C-alpha cells in the first residue's frame, strides 16, 4: 500500500512539473571547463512607432559555474554573432533582450535556441562555452504516466 502511494505521488509530481502554457522556456547548460548557467528564454512582443508588433527574444541567465573565477561574458544565437553582456559573476543573473530578425508571430522559442551558446571568461579571455540544454516536457509526461501505470498495476495485484 505504501509503495502504491509513493508511485502515485511521484507520477503526479512529474505531471505537475510540466511547463504547460508557460511563457518562458527554462534552459541550462554546462561547459567542459566548469562553466554553467541556468535561466529562461521567451519571445515577447512590443510595439514600435508604427504600431506593429516587433518580436524580441527575452533572455535571463544566471551563472552557476563550478567555480567563482568563471564569468558569463557573451552569448550567441544560431547563425548570429556573439553578443557581449559583461561579466556576470557566480550566482548573479543577467537579463536582456535581443530583437528577432523575423516578424513571424508563429515562431517558437524552441526553433530559435537550438544553437544558443553561452561563453565564459576568466576576466581576460574566453575559456569555456556551454550549449543550451532544454528539458523535454514529453519525457516528463512519459515518466509520469509510467509511474502511474506501475502504481495502478500494483494496486490490482494487491486486491
């Protein structure tokens, strides 16, 4: 009986953690030399002087490197140039925005960030880079339903 309750709790927790309808896409990344980041990326729309919706990529990055000598210094979008953001120390968060070159309102964050990379420096030169990693919501759904099925299967056997 106790195993069943634990399995159902884990299944419900997995399903509850799915970012359904969330505006910002949570991202993270780790480099080979200890650089690491967490954060979120989303698309926002603002209106310019001509009253047309201009899409912006809204980026928030927190330095979660393995040591305090690595600073987030730049980021690059796929096919774009590096954008310098200044030294972001361990534990600090940088928030900024970048205009998108498309006016397509159907564009998704997932399609844009497939080659997003964050660069780290030691104050003098670039020493590490961390590509973005995005958690797959479908994985959480499958895990949740798997645990739910296991819990229900155990329930039928105990009767």
